[in-house]
C-alpha cells in the first residue's frame, strides 16, 4: 500500500476480489505484468461465496440451445477438476428420480440433455475417468443414492456427473494467494471512490486515509457493484437463494438430487450433499430491485418455494425447522431487455468505457478463468500493453495436488479437502498448541489451526473474515455463535498485525 500510495504505477489495476477479480489478478501476474488488486471489503465478500458450490458443466444451457456457454462451462469445469484445482474439486453424481410427478416429455428431454452433456464432456477434453458416463439406474440403485425418495411409482433415475467445489470462498482465496505469489499486490479494505482508465481514488476503510493508485490499465470486476464505478452500465441483479440443512434430514443423500420445478421447462431445485454432513438446497432466480445489499437476505417466500419443491420428491416432507441456515447471492447480470432474469444469458460480457476502464460482468463461477483472461486481453489491447498469452489453463493454484496424492495425506481428511498439499502445514500448527487441533464447534470439522493459518497466510483481518469466508462456520448462525468467542481469542493471540 505504501508503494502504491507513493506513486508506483502498475500495469494492471483490478477492482474487486471476488472470483473474477482474483482471476484477473492471477491472469495478469502470470503474464509478468505488475498488478494491484483491491476490494472494499474482503476476499470473496460478495456473490462468489454464495454459490451452490458446484462446477457446472453447462447442462442447463444445452436445454436452452446456448451451445457456446455450455461448451465454455464444460471446458472450464475440466480445467478445474484436472489441472488447476483438483484439491478443491471432485466429481459428484447427479440424480433425477423418475417419479410419477415428472412428465414423460421432461424425462425424454432430460435424457437427451445428459447424453448431449456426455458428448460435450468428451469434446471439452474431460475423460470418463474424471466424470463417468451418464446412464439410467434401476429403482434399487436410485434408492441407494437417495434413500429418502418417495417410493410410490418410482421407476429408477437418470444419473450423470458434474463437478463439486469444496468451497467457493476457498477457491477465491487460493486464486488470490497464487496471484500474490507471482507478485500481485492484493489489498482488502480499500474502497475505490472514483475510477478512470489510468487509475483510481481509494479510501482505506481501516483508517480513512485517501490515496491514489496509478495504473496503465484498469479492470472493473466489482460484480453487482460494477455499475457504481462506470457510467452507462445497467445491471439487473438476480437473487439466488439457498438453504442449509443437515444431510441426514434428507435420508442420507449420496448424490446431488435434482427435482424439476412444476410448470418450468428447464428449471430445477437441487439438494447438494456436503462431506461435512450438511446439504445445500437451491436455487431461486428472482429479480432484485432497489439498493444492493452487502449481505443479501433470504425472503421467506424463497424458503417456502425451495422446501415445497424438494419435499414433493421425499417420503417425509421437510419443515421450516429443518433449515439451520440460509444464504443468497446476487448475480451481476447485464440488462439485455428480457422480461425475466432467468432468461438473461449467463455468458459473460466485457465492456470498455470511453476512458478505458474494462468492465466484466455476467458469467458463472465455473468460467471465472475465461472471464478473467478475456478482461485482461481487452485491457491490454485498449492501452497498447504488451504481454504474452494467458497461462492459467495449466497453472495450479496453491495447494493443488493429484487426488491420489491427497488421499494418502495423514491427519484429518477435511484438511486435505480444504488445503490440499498445504494440509500438513496447517496440521503442524497443532504441534506446539494441541488445543488448535480441537473443533471450534462440537460435531463440526473446523479446528483452531485453520484460523491461525488464515491469519498468517490468507489475509484474514477480523472474526468475520475467519468465520464467514476463510471457514464457513457462519453458514449456520447457531454454530457461529458458539465459535465466535474462540475465534476472538485466537485473533487476540495470533494476529500478525499486533
């Protein structure tokens, strides 16, 4: 910060440190460019931490005949699974139960879609060893994956495979740390108050100091707040709500359960099981009018909708008391005149303002790398900067290692899932202080050593960073209340800034 405030000029300034902004910082730094990336709050503060925690292959876009977006999703899914983040991703089976409530025309359309998805997987270069082929399951195999399904009239299920993220916020942290390792200056709590093609006016949110960042090119990746920084940009935010349930309440679910929304052509409610005993249920697609909330709330109408649709497929209907947490994210969609946000294309858009600010909006978490590459390419062209081509297709993120290697690591299994090859370094923190190896919440996975690691190596500055983004204890308010005093004590003992 001192160097930038003192007049250092960087090749690329990135505004926003969600997945796309962090990806742009990494893309530029990996080309040998000097980079500064700033965020008004924290890494993954906005939409990037509120996803379904999936690496989508674009099946929905095939149903809408959007082949370009579907192919892009499938290609980027394979890159994450096989090359850049195998430690943070894994294959997940996806199950559509063939129950009497699913119309025959929908069954046929879905079957055609998953078979086309297999073709797309092969064309995108992802092997069947990573994502097995789609197939139809008999009733017994369907119930083994989803024992809680309603059995009356069940005729089996359609099975296909997709990608799952261990956690979306952890992906952002890994991208930002990889960029920092290549020389990028990553600064949180730095709010841009004015933006131009040659830099930004910035306010330090910790002490109120005002200063200027000078840059040869600028990328605006501020998500749903991007239109505040450049004139003439109109966004239509769309709210995607999720519920957090205990996995056993769904009957021991071992696959992503897909339940069609009645009356919709290609819309589903999904229940995604997590290794930590939770399940995330989503997702809505509702327009948001008025001011954008920093932390969006989930309206009761969304809760009722998700519970009702999912319950229609289960033997025992879900109740409001089964919901232990809820979260919502706002999609930064570019207004294209469609009546419903659900109909707006999810393909990303790169726009250059008259003064040279390059803004990237839309897209999917899965395609962050391509979005970042396109944005950096546009910034370089606009300002006549020279750099080599993007290298991020095969650039492993910090902690990346083959799954076979990670499966042989000692220590708690969840550390390998969350930290990959760095898991042993996190575990080593417990040698001098065994209490750091104890769970912060009874029955949960997260241990104190993870908070110390976040403070020392992942840029965490306060308790909110620790509980809501570096770990996801905050997804369940009751667990967060238990963990907060312990997090405050660890912050007091281990804060490197003290």
